[in-house]
C-alpha cells in the first residue's frame, strides 16, 4: 500500500505545482473528476474568466458583480452582519443596478440567545443571537442564484455556507479589530508577534 504524503502546502517554497504542473499528491486525475459536476464547472469557468479578463484591475466588489453576471445570476442574496448595516445598504444599492437583490440581516427572527443557552457578551442583557441558518433558509425560500456574505462572524459564515442552496461568495470578512482586514494581523508586526 502506497503511503500518502502529509498535505502541507503553506510551508512549501518551490510551489512546483504552479511553475511546472507538479502533482505532489498524485491526485490530478482524481481531482479533474470533481469538475465533471456541471454546477462546479460552471462556477470554475466563470471565475477563471473574471480572473483572466480583470486580473489586478478590479476591486472585489466589481469582481463580484462581474462574476455574478458571468454566472447569469438574476436574483442575488445578500447576507450581512447587523454591524455592517450601513455598508450593506450601500452594497445593495450597487447590486440593484445589476440584479434583483434580497438582503437578510444576521439578527433576523430576533431569537434570544438564552433559547439555545448561548454565551452572551453581557450576561445580564437580553441579547439576540445571530441566525446564519435562518439567513440561509430565507434566501433559499427566495430561490437566490448566488449569495454574497458581508461580514458574518467566524463560524456563522460556516453555518450559512452549510445551509445555503445557492453558491456562496464572500465580499467582506469580519474583523472587528482591524477594520475588516484580517490580513492586517499578519502584516502588522505589533499584532503578528502576538501569535
């Protein structure tokens, strides 16, 4: 029996996969089969087209619009964090120029955290939980073609992705400390040394 190599691409300095097409894990043929799924191949082709035509020339917001257009999206779902309500309003206004937009806030349904015995920021307060499964459910009911995440919490984004019927892409990744720029933790020596 052939022993498989431990998968650790991050520390690799040569990246021969990119430069020379090296198949380090002998999986190329198996992985090609994954793209026989028409839905996956359609997304891959649309993504590759946007990358090829707009490489380093468009913002992520523009690329999201271009990607959705390439995919033939008619109805776009916007799942956002209540803390980014102002940004979501601006993003929805932009998206509405191109698509029918359905937007849903993380606090939708107003469920108390105590209903599920969740930890609270302020234990004595009446805190409403974020409801990523509910957000996905409402967008599923709307039959969205593509859902865009705007700042859902770590973990809540995972739940949303699990429950969404439509493909999901991320426009904003929440980082309350670094103005929604998680890479700041790597780029700033004062923060990175903490890790």
